[in-house]
């Protein structure tokens, strides 16, 4: 089975000056994405000082207890974790507007993609091009641009398949063309194969619905502690 999640020691990847995005989910009146950057941190105290976050160009002194999904930007990757605001105000040592937030020992690395990808188990069926026979599959992850699927049959990179699956009431894929982009692993015990597939010719209306579906699931999973 392919490795889907990578964790790194906080102090091995986070450096002063890195851009920070705070995705606030609570309290509800503060929901939104705030921009900031790393000033410094203390692994001993388990806290990080960042520039006071801004929203639409305005500095916002987030109140103590505000919960945030923290994304630290590093070129093609994001390092993410859940944090809680401890303090906001003017830092005495350098007189800079600052916010202090809790940090973990380890952070999760997420590849920056055009689409957000979430771990989710869905079941569907597919058929090969020029074939009427359907095969079942399940997903390991899903995005508006494609998914990682688990199948019992061998597929080839570049092959076109047609996917049918229900995502939620009122939203499903029907004979959606997709290209097999890569083989992502093979489980010798179950004989299951893993493939990354990319959706083709997705119209704008469907794309918006898929993006919204993934966003809703991501928020749901964060609240349940399934992803961080």
C-alpha cells in the first residue's frame, strides 16, 4: 500500500520568514483565511510567534482560544497542523504586532496542488474504453481533478476509463472520462492495485460542485479530528 501521509519534526522544516496561512473555523464570526509569516518559535514552550494575521489587508488581533488550521508554505509544499491562539498584541522586545499560537512536535506535509486532495473511501465502477463490462473500485483519496483508486485489475498508464460513482445525494459522476496517470502501488496480500487517475473534460459547473464537495468534507474531517 502506498504511503499517503508524511510527518516531519516541526523544527526541521519550519524557519523564520516562512509564509503562514491561518484557516479559522472557530469562533464562527472569524471564519476565513488569514495571511501571516513566522517570526520565531520555541519547541520547549510548544508555541510559535507569527506576524499578526491580516484579512483583506487589515490586521486582526485574534482572541485567545481561536482555533486555526495552520498552513506553513514552503515552495511546492505545505506543512499543516491544528493550533490554538494563546495571545495577540504588540511584542515588547521588537514592538511588532504579533500572535502566539500552539505548535505540535510534528507537522504533516501536503503537496501543493491545483486541487485540494482529501483521504476518503468511496465506491464506484468503471469501464475501459471500447468495453461494456464494468469493474468496481474504491478510492483512497479524492480531489476535483482526480483520485487514487484501488482495483483488482491491472491498468496501464495513459489508458482511458469511464467512471460512474455517487459522491453524495444530488452529486455523482456518470461515465466521466479519466486517464490513468500512474501506478501507485501493489498489495501482495490482497492482490489489489493502486492507480492515480485524472478526470478529463470536466465542465465548469461540475468542477465547481466537486471543489465544493471536497471543501465540505475537509471541514467535516477537521472538526472530527480525522485530518489536521
